[in-house]
C-alpha cells in the first residue's frame, strides 16, 4: 500500500533525455484512491483536464510502490487485443520470403534440414509480442515470450522491480472506440487469456497489477466500464486564492531554489489567464502544465535574478498561457 509521512509525499522521477525534471506531489485523495484500487483489485480511472498530472501520477505511484511501470498510449486505431499482444506479421512474412529464396539454392538433402529449420523459425510464437496487459498480469511469462522474439522487457527508468508487482498505465482511453474499454475489463476480469500459437493461457500472477487509466473527457465512456472502475477526479481549485496556493506549492516542489515571489507571480498570471479563457469559452484552460512551463522558461532565461525574472515573465507569459488566436 502507499504510505507517506506528512512531509514526505514528493516523488522525484528519473529525467528523460531532452525532457525537463519530473516531480510528483501526492495529496491525500490520490493516495486514498490508489490504496482503494489496489485493495478492491479494480482499475483506477483518472479523469480531468489535460496537463493536470494524470499520467505522471501513475508513474509516480509505481516509483513509490517500487513496482515496474508499463505505459500504453491509446489512439483511435487501438483495439483491446493490442493491449494483450501484437503479432508481427510483417516480420514473419519477410523471414518466410528469405527462407523461400534459400530453398532454391540448397541441395535436396540440405532442403530437408532447411525445411525443419524454417518451420521452427516461422513458428507463430516467435512473432508474438507481449502487450502492456500481458506484462502487467504475468511479468515472468511475458519476459519468456519476449525472449523468444529477441525483445527486451520494458525499461525501468525509475528502478521498478516486477517482483513487487506492476503498475500499468492505459493513457487517454477516451480516444478509442467503446469496444476497447469493455475488452480491457473482460481480460482483467477473466484473469487469463490465450494468445495465438499457445496451448496454455497466460494466467494472472501475484501481486495483482495496479491498472491506471486516464481520460481527457473527449468521448463518453461506456456505463458498464465505469461501473467496474474506481474513479478519481483530478481538478484545480476554483477559488482563486486556493488555486494560487496550489500552484505555488507545485512550483516549490519542482523548483526548490526559486524565489518565492516569482512562484506566486506566475501563479497569479496563470489564474488571470485561466479566468479570461473561461469567460471567452476557450478550452482547454491553461493549467498546471502551463504554469510549470512558464516557470521553467523564466528561471532558465534569468537564473538567480528575481528582478529580471519578473520582467521576463511579463514578456513571455502570453506565449506560454494563451493558446488561442487573438488571445493576447
């Protein structure tokens, strides 16, 4: 279970090449929802506006739990089966064509041995790639299958250990057709599935995976799917003072050496632009992601100089916060 001391609720994630720092601050509702999802063995659906930290929460949970982390982004072409396995038909065809060419230059005796070799090389199981749910349900089985195809397990930048379990993130599920959410829950509910070319099904192992699903509310999700998920709504405070305090706290967590004044000034600027966007009915509203981007740019352009940082902030805020034409 997730447990934190009051003063120890911040998780530092490994930096990606070419990407900014990533820090996640857990609040009590997030911790409670994660614990409930693990106890109930149900997926946790994270709902909220883009840029509020839904995807990062999943990775931070894996880091806090010491679990392996597997990420699958969903798009309009993703099917439920893709979460379980992918069959590399192109790779198999290419090897079959190469084998056919070799047959033409091999002696009759050599062809008999080559035929046996080809059958082994073209076995379906060699071209079956484990999907994110396969890794989540049974990491050991997925690793053995990946080795048959010469694949490596998902990289663990944050040092997660699959022996502690797996956190799997199914990102932006609302982009998919309704069949995908229902198919996802069917596989999780059964606790096993039979991939092609296998005589024995893949069966869920302990500890049970923590499945985290995100939605940006671009499409309504099936009622049957929602009933079988726990749901955490991630929102920014509506009250202006509470919003500024929330953003300032997040800014302090990401940029611990920053001048407190610039953190507050950037938060007030974000609150102003958010109110203006709401009145003009622009979506998405500028939010936490834009606030952190603004701070990152200001601190990089005027390091260690709070007075200059104030001037830089005023000159570049429009490029970070205003995303609509004519919104300057």
